[in-house]
C-alpha cells in the first residue's frame, strides 16, 4: 500500500479513537501537532516526513485511557504499543514502525525516556508548542473545567494542590509546567517559536491575578 493511503487510513483510525478523548487532547489537538511537526521538520531540514507525520497522528492514541483512570497509566508507553499494532495492520515497513513507536513513547513532557533522534525531538517539540501560548491557556482551562477544578487560585494554593484535584487549575498548570516548556524544547526552531508564546502566557496570568486579587 502506498504511503498516502497508509497515512489516510491511519488518520481515519486515529480520528475515530480520539473521539473518546477530552477535547483538550482530541483530533483537533492532533491536527495542530501535525502542523507544528511539519513546520519544525522543514525548519530543521528533515526531508523524509513519514515518521514525523505518522507519529504526530498517533502520539495521543492512548490519552483517553490515561485520563479515564486519572493518570494511573502512561499514555505514551501504552500509545507506543497501540501505534505499532495499527502500523503493522496498515502494512507499514518494520523500520518505520520502530521509529514511530519511539516517537510516541518519548513525546511525554514528564516521561522518563527522553527523545533522541531528530524525529523524536520534533514530535516532542510539536506537542509542547500546542501546550503554550493562547491555545495552551485555552486547553489548560478546558482541562481544569473538565476535572472540576477552580477557575483560578493563588500561587500557594495552586502549588500545594494535587493533580486532578480542585486546585489543579490552569494557573497551576502554568506554574508547574507551561512556563518551563520553552526552556525544555529540544530543537532550535522549537525554542525560537516558543519565545513569543511564553511572553504572552506571562502577561496573561499577571493580568488574571491583578483582576482577581488586585
């Protein structure tokens, strides 16, 4: 089967599976990551996009499973296995399957298996670019609302709060993760694209604190 047909088939399957995911990790998020990945690949001089495109489409394939049990499994690890099985079914060659599975396995921000290859670093950065800036703030509020967290809280309350708890606000996500992402991106192009987004987030939460607490 030619690559275009394989990609279309896998995209359709991913879209169907991601219907179970919350909207902050749904097909729309996957499409944004795919666009970021293609842009980063071009900026970083990667000519063969097959691994990057397939990994972008499949990177969050197990996200719904993780969120259903409040983070008790790792969606990256489980997703790598699911992605490999889907790729085998689609007739993708073994070398590509292995590379895509590693991209999925290593894309997680808090993972214990860091990205190594250029393709892995691009997928990691592409996913993180969709977690910062205006879209990142929107996704953080969406997630907080879904789990029943407060709209906003003070820094001390946020940092003392637990994941999936009432204090797990968008502000907590910014404090414990989003503000650190630009400095932890792995490609030069990714870090450059993240700089403006980081400034926007800082201004936004400064304004939110001012409006809320004076």
